[in-house]
C-alpha cells in the first residue's frame, strides 16, 4: 500500500447532502431540478428556486435552457 492511497480515510463533508445528483420529483414543483440541486448541496430548495428565477431574469432566459437541459439529462 502506497502513501498516496488515502481513500479509506475520506469522510463526507456534510452528512445530509447526497453525493449522487438525483431529481427530487417528490418535493419538486415542475421537474424537481431545484429540489435535486438543493439536496445535492444540502441547502434549502427555496434558495435555489429564487436563484434560478433571478438568474433567468438577469440572464434574459438563459438559465431556463439550463434548467430544461438538467431535467432532460438527469435521471
């Protein structure tokens, strides 16, 4: 075993955040994208939704395309 193999000593950064991105269709409003992002980072889904709305308004709708792409690509 080399000194570079530290995979056994790794611990998750936060206990509540999942490490696999999944759409949260149970708690989602449209497709569950914001809920999935909130679960992944361990934050409130309302903050993610507000950020998406503000980003869509400021970016002239470009985040709407990102939202749809995430909804279609993610499981």
